[in-house]
C-alpha cells in the first residue's frame, strides 16, 4: 500500500506556502490550481496533514512543486552571477522589458532563477529543457504562471496571455531557452508580442542559446531577428573572456558559494584549487564540480 512520509508531506506544504506567497489570486483559486478543495487547503494551512489528501495526490503535488527529499540543501550566496541576474530580472519586471543571459554552465544561473521565482512576486520560472516542443511549452508555461495545464491548447495559450496581461508587473524566466525547438520558439515570440508592455521576459542558457540565436539570425530564419531585437540586441554575461580574469572570477565565485555551504573551512582552499584545475579540454570546473568535491570531502 502506497504511503507517503510525514517528512515529504511537510516539504510539499512548505513548497505550497512559498508558491502561495507569489500568487495574487484568492486562496480558493490557488487551491483549485493545484486540484485541492478550498476547505482542505485551509486545513493544510492550519497544520493538519493526515487523511486530507490521497497518498497519490501528495506524490503528484510533490512532483509538480519540484519537492525532493534527496536534494542537498544549498545556501544562497550573493555572487556576481546572482547580482547580475537579480538586477536584470527586477529591471525587466519593473519596466516590462526583456533580456538574454547566455554564459558558461555551472555558474549558478538556474539556482538564481529558481530562488528569485520563489522570493519575487509574480516571477515565474520555466525549464525549457523539459518543455521543448510547441504544445509542451504552452502547457508548461500555463502551469508555471498558474492558469493550469489541463484542457485545450488554444484555451491554455489565451488564458496564459490574458493572465500575464492582468497581473501587476509579472516576469517570466525561461531557463535552457536554447532547447526550445523552432515551433516552440515561435510560440515564445507570440507570447512576447501578446504581453508587450505588461510583462517582462528573461531568457537564460549557455553557449547553445547564443549559437541558436546567431545561427537563426544569420540564416534569416523567421522570428530570430525579431526576438533578438525584443531582447535588447545583446547577451548579458558574467564570466570574463581572458583566461587569467576567468580564473580569478571562478575562484571568487566558488569561494563565495562554498563559504556559506561548508562547516569545515580548513578544506576550502583545497576544493577551490581542485575546481580551478582545467581538464583535458581546458575547461575550468564550476559550481557543480565544487558541490561534488564538497560532498566527497564532507
């Protein structure tokens, strides 16, 4: 018989409460959004857990909210990457503008975007690598902003546009934007056009996003030049190009993150130096490598 632990239930409710803080609608609307009765939601808020929701529904909520018991707790550090992304996201949100952040893997882009989506009002996050096709992208975006991903695709699309038009200063962050296929990319352009002047958009990715945009523009493929223009015709970055500056950047980045995530600081310099050792391709290790080394040295 399926049985969900109390620990998972507590994490699911905590994730619900975080998402509720960034939802402008009523408790009733928020409860319906997640397929929960308003009365049940109120009892969850009051601390009740048992015999309110089916065990399978707990698992479904956990999956939708990205809850994991195995996820390592990673404390937030105000790195240069975090500060750049935060500043640009808040600017796009306040003035309904758009930007593209394209930079190295493993520097904290995704962590920062997810953190902002949990802490900034009406900031919505979508991992495009999970929603690459046109219909999946529409469903994913509808779900991310809170209108729900059930029903006809055309209804979801129009409801999402309308909701973003009515919210006070929303911002949508599309992570791994380079993974969207061409049809999905055109949908993104349609959403941008429909919310021009009332919603901010922030695209993030690594080299693949930059290459995809530049290739599309170079080949005069419909949509790419227009989207690049709408996103200020430039890419934001944090990592310097010159090698010595890049090493200094990574050293500072890794040190700042590890400092707030390790108790035994005597191993800090050892882990940082191992991260800065380039592999056979000349690649310098980023935060993912730092996390792995931190686990091994704990």
